[in-house]
């Protein structure tokens, strides 16, 4: 009845639908109209050019952090450190963007590269420790998140500025923002970064599915022993996977630094872009295309939700609960998988 | 009327597109050991899963102790006194023997588990059936053989009097097999009935009373073991004559291919497992290493293939030193390795079978150019191998996981032999396979020998060593303790040598 492929597509869709239904029940329970609520959400995400621009703007870093987590997953690693990699990537991009003078054709790629490099370095450390000493990457990446947060705050206050809480704005030649895109979308913060994110998704797909390097990464992800037996260098692949994963997350930071904000403020808490990337990757089945689609969904929910309090009177906290429910159903997708299999058995 | 404990009459079970069981009758008498014999994929496990309540049959009747029953799930089977010991154990590693046994039916006292009583019960049960398990030992600390006895105890603890054992000897050493056979005999003496799923004919002859044969999902016959012999059983099972003594011409050894000098290897704990070993394998001969598991065979193979660093000594291939090279360099030097554990080492189970066929060669032409894979070439290559080696798979895109054990092994052998290596290391190449597949693999190894390749065969099955090898090196305690010719020795002598008893011929050539 269902092929494997169908299955992989069906499960996340059902997860999302169940999450929406559960959210509707919660809204009903608290006396809000779920139809109005969801209509407000859709309106808030796509209702006019401004909202649409903001949605795409939000989708951009989600694609990249989703790819970061998905890529590591494919090599059998859990990169929970995308958050920290976003932060260092953000700083690196802004640093290059504020301190160097060069024509755009050099400056912008250089700033993006710096962000990817910084994120990659942040992935390299846990990768190296995992490969050489067998230290679990989850522990190290969590710690690296905190190091990133406080280190960047320190650098912004004491190195990039004179005890200020934000950096200068990046110069024109390093900015992703575009007057044209902004006017097109009634002055949303939409920027060219979406193209970077989509190129990154194609890059990940190509690397994993078409190259020998990707073959090794997938093989190591599935079965380390067989990979070693077959002559692959398991340690090298673990490090490589973490570096590339960190690079994606670093680029997500650049999206914020060179696009959305154009500067970097100090952060008192995590941005959550990296953590949301975990849910995006999970929903997207750790595949490039799936991650892009999942990122669109998350961006839509995030931006659309902003309209729910004004559009339908649903409090923002409830909106967070609805999103959490969707993630919950995605995370427990094995239950849905099981139910589908059951159906398949009986329906044959 | 005969006194049957379990009767499965005219059972039919279908899966989408295939009939897994059809027209099968299985009648088990009280207190007998009844073998269920069939090739891999013949439908033995399906039939037993029907009996155990995991599948519902489309047709047919099941009777337990004369009463017609409907077994809807394993709990019903348990209540009817049917217990199953699966091939892959279902035990919690970090729990003790007792904790595992009582799991799900714990004796309670004031709302807490009465572990004292449980331990007492377990040790009484264990004594009664001669199972010798330590109720307080943790599962991860005990041998595979003892783990299996824990599984048996688990079913007895739940009051089972019909035991289904699914290929119980596949994971055991020869000593453990002997013990298990003793246990089975003592169980039936006390009124327990056993259904033994197996494709090992010798075991059937040794321990079973009657034997039901199924082939391609159909019931073929039920025979009294005392009135039959291995050859008849084999042809019943396969549907054609099977030759057990593999046909081969005498070896014509040529130049030396593998030379090992004074090799010392430590295991992961740092214990010396290979202790100054010397070994030579020539082109055109099969050298069989006989030995009980754990005498350094695994470490020896890992050292040759580059998976483990050596402590001292030299490994030469065609007079070139390959000591401590990386696995890739060893492979490129001309060594193929059919690993002992095909799931852990031999295959990436979640890769399509086609991608598994280039596991060592994916980066070479024509499978890749400038780092980009050519999937057309890869899958064409896989298609050819699958045809040539008769790997039964729906297509090359099927995941390796979905194939039967025999076909997985054929795929590995296809991949390893096709590289035209100078040396083939085959570790337990036929473990868990049925006679048809075993025959095929033995033939292939001999064919490769005849093409002038050196073959190093490591096996715990003496039959295999005796049948296939041109020369036998007996390994004990990290050393080769004897070199013998198969035609000049017998299983008893080999058994003694493997157990470490020295004899005059020690040292061999």
C-alpha cells in the first residue's frame, strides 16, 4: 500500500496535521476560535508582501541550521551545537563586514566564508575530541554553545567596540540586504540570504548523494565498523562532518549579521535559531529538500504566530504551545509510523 | 490416538505477494525433541511465529493438548505453555539473570519486587533442569551459552512445557553446543517438549526424535530420525542431492603469498592474544585454521587486515611487508576479507545492495571520477555480480538489510572475490547458512584456489575445516600448535589439539 518513499513523506505530514489539531483543541479549551487563530496565522505569514518577506527572511537561517543538524545526523552525529556555531558565525561575518574595505565581489563572499569558517572551527573541536578520544559530541557541543555566547559578548564589548552593546553596522559592500527586495515587500527585512541558503541545500544534497566523500560520510553514519573494515578513515569523516555541519550553522549566523540585522548585538540568551534547527532537521527527515520544506513550515509558524494575538486574540504563549505540540508529534513520529504499519497490515 | 501436545494442521500463511506457509502439518508429541528443518527462507520462522501468536494464519487449525485454540498474541501462547527462545536474545544487558527472568512477571511483596524469592526460584529451576546459571550475575558478564540458558529459564519460569528453540546452536561454540544438547535431553526427560528450528543436519541426527521438513513454504514430510540419515534429510530439505564432501582436486601450492613471522597482537584490553605466531599460505592452497573461539583467531585476522595494530612481528604479502598498514592499503595490496560478523563489518545494512558492492572500491575508476560517483557504473557492476553469484534480491536498490543471511553472505563473497585478490581471508564464511548456501560458498573458495589464489579459512566448524582445507593449522592460545593434513587426521585428533593437548606431530612441517 505505501512504498518506503511515500512513508517518509506521509509521516511528517501527518505529524504536522496532528500537531495542528492538538493546537486547535488547546485553543478551543481556552475559549479561542481555532479557525480564526489559524486564519490569523496564515494571514500573518502570507497575508501581504511585508508578512511574506518576513516569513522568507525567517526561513533563511532555519534552512541553514536545519542543514547543519541534518548533515551531522547523516554521518551519525548529533550536532546540538548549531546554536553556538550560529553565534560565532554571526560575529565573524560582522567582524569582516565592519572592519574591511573591499569591493562587494570580494567583501561579501569573504564575510560569508569567515562565518562558515568560524562555525566550522566550532564544529571541529567536538569532532576532533570525538574522533580521537571518543568524547560524546553532545556534551562538547553544549559546552561550546556557552563558550560561543560569552566569548562573543566579550569580544563585542571589549574588542569590536568600546564597551557598547552592539557592533557597528556592516558596510554596504558586505551586506546581504537589498533595497530592491525591501521595497518589493513593503520594507520587510528580506535579504539575499535565501539564495545562499538554497545553494547550501543543493550543495549538501550533491555532496552526500553524488560524491565519494558523501558516500563515506553516509557509510560512517550507518555503520562505523563496516566503514573501517572497508578502509575508510572513520575519525577523519567524523571531523569533516562536524566541520561542514558547523559551516552551515555559521552561515546561518551570517544571514542574521549581514542580512536581517546588519550588525551584532550582545546576547543575554541563546538565539534559538540553532536549537530550532534540530526540529527542522527532524521534520525534514535529515534530507536536504525535506529540510528546506520543514524550514518553510517553521518560518511560517514563527512569523504567522506573531499575528495571532492581534488577528484572533490568541495569546502568544498559546502559539508557542501549538508550535511545541507540532514538534512533539514530529519527535514521536515513530508512533505514527507504527500506526501506519498497523493500518498497512490490516488493510492489505 | 497419539498424544500430541501441539498440532498445527494444514497451516497457510500469506504475505502480500508471497505464500510463506502452505499446507504444513506439524505434530509434536509430549516429551520429544521435534526438529523443524528447512533452508533459510523456507518458512520455518513464519510457522513458529504463527504458533507463538505473532502472525495469524489464513487457513488451518492449531491444537494444544488436544484442544483447538486461537493464538492471537504471544501472551496467549505463554498461557498455553508455549515458550520461544529467539535466535537473537531478548535480554537486558545491565540486569542480572534473575531480573531478566522475572521481567514482566515479578513476584511482589508489599508492592516491591521480592528479589530474594525470585533468586531462590530461579536457582531451584536452574538446578532442576541442570542449567547451571548464576542468578546474581549480570547478563553482560556471562557467556553467550549461559545467556541462552537464561532465555530457556525465562520460558520455564513462565510455566512453558513446549519450548521453541530458534537455531539455538548458531551462536555457540562446539563445547557449548554439547552442553545445550545435554540440557535438551534432560528437559525432555522431565516432560518438556522441544521444537528445534535448525538447518544443521548433524544436530538433528544426534538429538531429535522426529523431524518435519519444509521447503519453499510447503510441508514436505515428517520422518523418524532413527529411520533416516543425513543425506536423505538434506535432499528432502533442498529438493536435490547435496554433496557433503566438497569435490576438489589435490592442491598444487605454488609460491608463498602470505608469510607471518613471530606475530604478537594484543586485544582491546591489552592482553596478548597472538603470541609469536608463524604461518605461511601459498598460492593455490587453502589453509584452514582450526581452533576454539577466543584463541586469538579474531586478533590474527584483524592484524593481517590492518584493523588492529600489531605488537611485534611481521606480515608479508608476496614478499612485501604489509605489517600495520591501514585497511585500505592492505586491501589495495591484494587482500580480500570475508569478515566473521557480516552485519557489523561486512555490510552497511542501510545501504542498497548495489552500493554495498563497492564498499572498498567506490573511489576508484570506473565507479568514481574526480570524486563524483558514477551510479550507472556502480549499479551495472552490482547487477553483474548478483547474477554471477546468484544473490537473490528483488533488485540492486534493495537495502542489504532486507536480504536473507545467505544472500547477504553471497553478496559479500561476490564483492571480495571479484576484486581478484592474491589472498582471501574467509572468517566463518558459512556461519548460520543452510546447506545449499554452504555448498555454494565452499565451491567458490575452491574455485578461487584453483585460480591460484591463497585462501586462509578460519572456522569453528570442524566439518568445514576438514572438507575445504588443503592444510590445517590448529590454533591454540595464540599460537599454531600443529600443522596437519585433513586426510591424515580426524575430528577426534583435531578436537584434542584444539583443546591444547600436545602430541608428537606438533610443529608439523
